[in-house]
C-alpha cells in the first residue's frame, strides 16, 4: 500500500468503509497497478482493498489452505454433466409455466409447436417475444437452459 493510502486508512481495515468511490478507484489503481473494472461496486472495492491490507500486514493463506482452495477450484472448473438446452426434448402435452409482470403464462407443448392462450406458435422464442415485447431465447425465458 502506498504511503498516501496508508495515511488515509492508517492500517485500520475499518477505515476503508469511509472511502468514497473516487478514493477507492485511486487506492485500487495504487494497489493493483490498473483501474478497477468499470462496474465494480464501491463496497467490493473497499472489501478487496481491506483484504489486501490484511494480507500485507498478517500474511496470506497457509500453503495447506491454498492447496485446498486449488482443489476446490478444479472441481468448479469441471464441465457440467447436464445436457445443453438444445438437446432437451419436450414431449407433447408438457405444460410450461412462466410468471411475467404479475401474470402467469401457461404454454402447452404440441407435436409441432406450442399453444398459449388458444393460439399456436412455432417456437418458444416467439412466445417469449409476445409476452415481453423483446427478443428472448425461448428456452432461457422458460428456464429450460438450466436443465
């Protein structure tokens, strides 16, 4: 930490809570050698800067903790076993329900398309567009991409 920032916080982690956005950006630039990402919150910057001060003052994680963190990262980085949304087959007769702006929409899967409010549609995306007025991925709008 540079002397300017050290004098502001005086080695006290709680003092970071008093920094405004501009001060956080300046401290971040001094600490990491570059400006923070554009949409990082002030609260996040305060916490990251406080953490860095603690690491410099008291040391970082022990080697055993670092190894455990690396092992857990390897587990997170493994590819998901779930099938992609495009491979999910919807059987005719299935009903999809989605609430949007306080209204519940029910869509029935047909042999060749979908039915909502008595009208037939070729795709879920066209139904999502009808409901929201904007372009959406139909499977994503109905939560099928998380299967």
